[in-house]
């Protein structure tokens, strides 16, 4: 739900804004500690890369920030996995569509090899094929022992991808647990029905 507080929570996690009470721990460290964020990669909801870079320039820049080498073969596989043409590497990012831009940002995050991926609405702007391919890639990341923390309005994606989920409504935490626990708690046939019952 828009305005529920999902993006604000991520901003707090990343120390982009202050919070009034409580603590956020990342790998056992308080989120205000810069070392806590050294092991994560982040993709914002409204991702806009520097307009003057090409796709390759952007990925090379991000790999330097993540202290990773730029491996052309690995990059090629990642682009294929996200259905982004290799020709995009040679184009300025200001010519990209919303979907192409999103795929580029996702590629940078996934190539970072960080243990924690923080993704705000990662399927935004993606067509059905790209969404399916991204979910496959996120499942592979999870199988590799990485944690994927993401926000979404698409409950089918939450049910398919998440071992644990939380429901935020009007800035209040209404539920935290597994998708099955949410359905069972409200005796609902679908996660969508359970969500509606949870926020009423």
C-alpha cells in the first residue's frame, strides 16, 4: 500500500533518515554504524543512474564501489539472465526505457556479491518475462545464502519468494511471519484475502 512506510523503513535502515525509537540491526551492528552497510547492496524504488554514463560505464563504476572486478563474461551472463541486451552496455543510460534502467540497477546489485540485497519495489517497470527472470535470479541468490530484503505491492511475488514477510499499514507493523502463517491466522484461501483482513 502506498504511504504505508515501506520506503521510509528502508531509508532508516540505510541511515538516510532518523527514527524516533527502537534499533535496526544489520548483521548484529546498529544501522547507524557505517560498517553495518558494508555487506549490502541497495536499489532504490526510483532508480536513476547518472544520465551521461553508458550502461558499461555505470556497471564499471558500481563494481569499483563494491570493490569487485568487472568481469565481462559474468556481466554478459547477468544481462542475459535479466533479459537486457548486451548492446545496452554501449548506449547512454538517458536513452534507456524504465524497464532497461531497472534491469541495469538490478544487474549492479546482483553482481555486487553482497550478502544482503535491499531492493525497493524491484519489479517496478519490468514486463512479465523480466519479472519471471528476476524472481529466478533472486531465488538463486537466496539459495547461495544471500538475504534478499525487498518491498512489493505484488503479493504473488511475496508468496513465491519470501520465507518471511511483514505487513506495514499506515506506518504500523500489522504482521510479521511466513506467508502461510498470515493465511492461516486469518483462515484465508489466498494471501491477498489475508492481507485485506490484516489491514482492516
